[in-house]
C-alpha cells in the first residue's frame, strides 16, 4: 500500500498529454513562451467565438459534447482560437468557421 507521501508525489506528477489532440488539430497549438500575452479585446474575441462555435456544435452534433469527448473538443477549439488570434486573425465568422472545420464539423 502506498504511503501518504507516495500518493502526494503521484498527485503532483505532471499529467500525461491526452492522445488524439494532436491528430485532431495538426499544427494548431496554442502560442507559448514568455512573450505571449493577449490584450483584453483579444481574449474577449476568443471567448465570443468559442461560445458561438460551441453553440453551433451543440445544435448540430450534441453527441460530440458528451463524456470525455467534450474535453477534447473544448481543448481543440481553444487551442485553435488562441493560435489564430495570436497570429492576427480577427474576423469572428471566419474564426468560427475555421475552428469548426478544424474539429471536423464543416
């Protein structure tokens, strides 16, 4: 039986990346690094487009938002939108269309 100290060490271990995300969004990773920052307007844009894309997905394919698949879809949409906005894309409808295409909806 593991000791209390051993179970705490396991809880602090880094999570293993979930399989399938890279295949779901090849090449679309969120920007990282010390110089990556988003202004309030960009974060608002990401949030609004994310909400619109998720509503459309729920209306067309509610099965894609059940169980653990939800977390993959949410992560994929978030990663794509953060990367696209960081790259300078700002058109809400185009961002939504491209994000939905990335997860295989369009």
